[in-house]
């Protein structure tokens, strides 16, 4: 997930509770584990006056989301640089990877990155803001708070680590996988990695739901600590183990299994589910109704699963082509979203052309008004599908 910087506009959003605070230090006074924060932008309704523009915007975003998913899958499975699929490049140790050990280390690094992001950013940043007494900003920092889908998102991120370690997507261990390789050579490390993956997953699932309403809960600290312990065992112990056991023949098989049994099927699911979501939103545009909002919202949740379980492998085309921020930038700039809807130039304002440059402010501004979370805002309110 590509996180954007907080916008000044978020500070102006109102609070729907009464609390005493010192203007100088904004000291927390709300009891831990409770939240009655409401945000003005979540009170925007779909009406007969705006439904045409609303669904036109949703359709344009859904079209781009489905295209990004298709482009990502094509880059891995069919053709990327030099007309060779990235899957083949990675399995053959091409590009920046010069050995099987380097590829396996990239697999581990991807797991470290998402475990760290879940603990320190996705969960940690809202908690830090809450502890600082910045309650509105804390809620705004919670990914997927419009749909109340945060805990599922974060647990799916940990599932992506489990899948990478197991070399499968069904919680079994493939014969040629990091799990099997580690188990055969260091049973204690294997048990430690497996245990900490499961502990992080269970701790996240054990957080009080929805996360946006329980940012101050002690269950959040438990999840953060579990993620930190997972990062530690992956970054130190598993990395050291790989460098000491660089068996190219076995590691080559691990890379192939990982690509064929985890990466490619995950991206194939992403294509099919974003396509189904797009079709539902087209139907919503043609026939706006509460039932069709509900169908589209349900399919948004289904499409999130393969995306979130792909976040342990945010390298290669997804990074190089800017597809991660295209699809998953957060938090939103709701004022900019309003501006797009009011502009009469929806498709023009949510596209960018040319080579991707992660330092381009123009590209970043476009990415922040498209993708999964823009659709989330357009489809959900207060954890439920919007009504019309």
C-alpha cells in the first residue's frame, strides 16, 4: 500500500464528541478503547441530484482499477521487459537478481516490509495519533475505515506472508517452499517463524472491531507487538539462515513454487475479481439502487482479498509501473475527490501518462483520486453499503 502524506484539510474535519483538552498539548482525555469520532466527509450522501456523477466517477475508477490489475498480471504472466514475463525473469535470476539466494531473500524482504508496515504504519500511525490526542486524524489514518474492513485487510497482509513462506495459498506447505526448507534444516527456526506468523495473524483478528472505533484499545498494542516480533524473526533469523544455507538447487525450486503457486494465482484472482467489481459498478451506473450499491460493495470486499494477500510481493512491475499507488493510495483527499466530481472532467483528471516517476507530485495527485479507496468512499458509509 502506498501511503500519502496527510493533508492539511484533515485537520479541519470536525469531532462528534465532547472532550476536554489543552490547546498546547492536545492531551488525550477520552477513555482508552472508545471512540465516538465522526468526520464530516463521511456524511456525504448519494442523492438523485448527484447520483449520475457519483456513479460515473465510480465507473471510471473501476475501469482503471481493472486495467491496472490486468496490466500487473500481464507483466508477470505474459510479457514485461524484452517481451519476457517477469515471472520468468525472476525464476531465472534475471535483472537485479543474480542468484536463487538473492530471489529468496527478496521473498523474505517483501514479507519483512509488509509485516513492518502493518505494525508500524497501518496500525501504529493511527495509534500514535490517538495517543497524541489527535482523534480525528487518527480515524482518518485508518486504512479502509469507510468500509470498516481494516482488520480483514491487515490480517490478509499477514496471510500474504504465510503464503510466501508456505509456497501455497491454502495454508498447506508446498514440498519446495521456504517452510519445508527451513523445517528440514532448522526445526526450531521453522517453529518460531510459523508461530510468529500465526501470532500476528491471530492478534490482528483479535483486535476490537471496527478498528476505527477502538484505536485506543489494548488489543491494538498486542497486535503491534506481535507484528514487531514477526519482523524480528524474519529480518534477523530467517535472513541469516538463508545466507548460511544457500543451496542453489533447492532455492531455485522454492522460487519457482513461489511464483507459480502464490504470485501468479493471486494476480489472476485480482484480475477476475476487479473485473467482476467493474461489471457491478457499470450496472450500478445504469440502474442506481440500494441493492446495486450493496452488490458492488460486496464485490469490492471480494476484490480486496487478492490485493491485500499480494502485499508481501510489492516488487517488480507493481512498483516499477506505479501500480501500487494507482490501486491503493491512502489516505484519501476527499476535497480533491469532490473537485473531480464537480469538474465535469472525471476521466481526464484520474489518468496520467508517460513513464512513472514516484517523485512526481502531479502523478501522486492523480493516484490519490482513484483506486480501491476512492471506490470504497463511493460505495460505503459507516461500514455499510451506501443507500439510494
